[in-house]
């Protein structure tokens, strides 16, 4: 076979492989967990990853390597065309509809982010927290609902993977108090982040789309791939009393959900054993099998 023929065949094969890449949207790509997911997919063969941020400054920071987890000396440069500005909470969803067109998967890593207000709670003497960039109802419910609706319109076979949070079975979880205010009539408003997350999760499960819902424990800014991971449901994880997990390991599990059928139609909790304890997790198929078919029970706790 002539060299020119071989080169031509290789070019055709490469073009075909590129055409077969799975298009994956990663929302919240400027955040810490979202950026782990986004960067891993960018460097992983077989995927075309598009990361979303809410504004121009967030896009600039992500490209410059100063947002979220940041960029190290050995971190790949993010192509500018791989970052899109899209606010999923907008009432006008036309930009979102265009973004998810022809996508194969959506990784939802957006979440309302609490921050100190500068005030002190007179009863607890602790700092008050608010949500300066949007309350949980807006970000974790309306924004995620917009995403799910757009994905369903674009492709009925799309796989939606949500990074959520443990603690949802307890309506009195302290996370639900963040950003909550008492109104003059004695009622409360704002906050309830776990209840709004749960509402979005149920909406996804009832959408008819393929889904995976990951509830990580406390998120650690420590290296992944160095611990034994443990799965459970309903805020109970057998095999460890530890309740935290590195963000990078959360990203690994979310990506594994795209590559292992056992993760489809699943909702579960995720933590890791302390570093140095147990056997480092490498087989993600075996990991999901450890659930024994169990899923989280949404009759527990409360839904907003």
C-alpha cells in the first residue's frame, strides 16, 4: 500500500473519530468542582467539552487560570472556543437552547454559593450568610429546571449528571438555614438549598431523560485518585464514618457515569475514606455495583 494511501486512510479515520466525539456541556465550569470536570473532559479523548460561566469576567478568569481550582504549571490551556457565557437562570432561554443543541450529556455543577453578609446573628452570635449571586430557588431550582428542559428539547437521549449534596434527608440541616430570613409576619423566605436541590432532582428523574445524581459529602480541595471511595444512599454510607470527599474524586465519579451504564438512573451519596485508609478506588464499575441496586429515597426529608 502506498504511503499516500495510508496517510489518507489515517486522516479519514481521525476525522471520523473526531466526528464521533460526545459533546458534553459542563455548567459552573468556573467553579472548583465544575472546573475539575471540565478540565478532565477537555483532556480526555472522545469528548468535546463546552464549559459555561455566567459572565465575561468569569470567562476571562477561567481562561487565565485564576478561577476555581486555577491552573498549575502542568495544566493544559483551555481553548477560548470551549468556554461559553450562559446564565442558566435567565427567563429567556434561547441562548441556553442553542448551547445544548446536539449535546450528548449535560454535567450540572452550578449551585447557589453562600457568602458572609457582614452582619452577625444576634441569637447565635455567628456571621449571617446570604446568596449574593442568586438564592437557591433561582440557581438550584429554576436554573437547573431550565437546563433540563433545554436538554430534553435538544435530544431525548441526553444524559444529565448532577453534582448535588448530601444532607437532603434532614430538613433541619444547617445548610438550609444559610440565607434564610424571617419576615415581619413571622414567615421565612430564602435559603433551603437542599430542599431546592431535591426539587430539581425529582424533576430530572420524572423528565424521562437518562440521569445520574451524585450527592457528595463535604468537599475537599485535596488531590483525587488517592483514596478509597464509598457510596451509599439517604445520608448513610457503610464502611466509613468519614463524611467528606475530594472535589477531584467527585469529578471522576461524574465522568464515570458517562462511561458506565450502571450509573444511569441512579441517585446516591459519595464520600471517601481518609487518605491512607483502605484501597484506592480505580474500578468505577465495581464502585457503583457496591450499591446493590439501591437509590436514594425521595420520600425522606422535604422538597421545596
